[in-house]
């Protein structure tokens, strides 16, 4: 399952016609964050996207409404009665954001990573930077703005996996092309884009994709519903630049507008994506997955471990990290399928992102012994 580029040191072509953009006006940048990983050696993964603070509220007395629309599609809603006061059982705060999660998760597993994105010059921002410092994440591409750090308010209800998120992008949406570090990108094996939704943020992702394409860095797309719902056309264009895609089945349906996982995967293959990881399932139980590796002409369906999920926040990011780890260490598609599901589940058994991430493959193997999964491979040509 070797998706490693033949070269990661080639210079970016000038044919992209993307020079340094002019100085911007408006919200002033406070400062650039100092580099944490100061060496100039190779990086395994660079991720661009959001960094935020996750605020998790445990609420028992919200109402859930289930409706069926005229097309027969079941819809579920959380409801709060007007002029009422709900009791919150617990509140937790964790550094989060999909791209930030990916870089930290992989660093926990011993890989070298870098983060590109915007953060606020405030206390939540300082806490997020402290997490990068702890795990020695390269932050040459992190920029500090005179604007609040992003916040995700996560409503955790008695219905397990089913959660709702209210997201404030904050400083993340101020990020733009001029803060991206081409030299850092060229040192990476893999580049993953997540969800920036401002026009400037989209342009920054596109700029990084162009640099990586010219430098032989493998491009990976991990779009959340945020970019899919707000910038679907741009997300499709970015996905067509990507070699790898990782998302859950809801995100796949929103991106491809296809009714089934199989149809959505086939659409991604038409767009030129070569390796596809889709988390499947819902409810309180863990997710299984479908992993497509067209390089090795295989589709692998993996069952879900028999584990009850406590908090699914960050599980998709963890699954992608399992895939990355196997790609980087050339462990093969079957191991990648199992590790992706295992890491997603291990993350979901703890409250808060990054809390369930293993620090070694031994922990993953021990988990899989305790909670075995079944893999069913088949040739891609018969899928």
C-alpha cells in the first residue's frame, strides 16, 4: 500500500502563477507563532485547517424529534422549548479542530507533523499552542490573529453517538495563502486539507495543493460537513486534486450527492481519488469502514468492534491517522483497514479529542485482540 511519492524535494513550478499575495487590511495579525519543531528534516504529514477549543456539554433533558420528509428521508432534530432553562450535567474543554487533531494524533504515535492555520491571540489560543508545543508540532505555518480562537460547542445527549455541533471558525477563517510555508510543504510525504470555508481559506488550500502536486507530495482530502455544506463546489474541485480521501458516510453522501456508500465511492474514483477510507455506521456502537485501495486493486470492508461509544468527536480524524500510519510504514491495506477502525473506536471511548489515541501499535494490537474485527477483502474490479 505504498502511496509514498517518488520525490518530495522538487521545487514548486512557477507555472501555478501564484506569487506572494499583497498585504491585507482589516483584522490585524498579532504575530506569527514561533517554530516549535525547529529542525529542517523531513515531515511525515502537513495538515491545513482549523484549530479550536471544543466545549462539550452533557445534557440529558433535551428533546429529540424524529420526522420523515416527503421523500421518505428520516430527519432527527434536537429541540429546546422556548423560555426554558436546561440542566447541564457536565462541561469539558479540549483543544480541537480537525487538522490540529490529525497533527497531534500522529505526533502521539511518534510521527513528525506540521500544522497550517489561524489562531486567536487569546487564552484559548495559548492553550492550543501549548498542545502543539507539548507534541513538538512544526508551527511555521500557524498564524496568530487579533481575533477570537475558534470554538466548537458540542451537545452530548443520552443518544450516544448522535451529537450536534455549533461551530465558530473565528481566527481559522482569517487564514490565507500568504501564511502558507512552501518550504515546509516540500519536506512532507503527505499533505491533508480539512475544512476552511472562507474564500481566502479555500485559496490557501488550493495554493498548498498546487505546491504539493509540483513537489510530489501526496495530497489527501478530509472534508467535514462544514466545507461540504458551505463550499461544496470548491470541495469537489479540491477532492479532484487529491490522491487519498477520508470521511464518514454522511460526509460522503453530502459531497458526492449519491444515496449509497458504494455509489459515493465510485463517484470519488471517477474524480481520480485512488485510496478511499469511509467510516460507516451510527448509533452508540462503533463504526466499521470501507477501505478502497485502487493501487492494489482491493476493497476491504471492516466490521465494527463491539464497543459502546462514549464520545465520537475526533473519531474520523483518528481513523485517517490509522491509515496514514500504515501508509508511512508500508503495513499494507488489510492492516490499514483494521488500524483505522481501531483508532476511531479507541478515540470514541474517551470524552474529548486525542484522549483515546494510542501511543504505540502494541496498544492497537491489544485492542484488536480484546475487540476483534472481521475484514472482507474483494477485488476492486468486482466492487
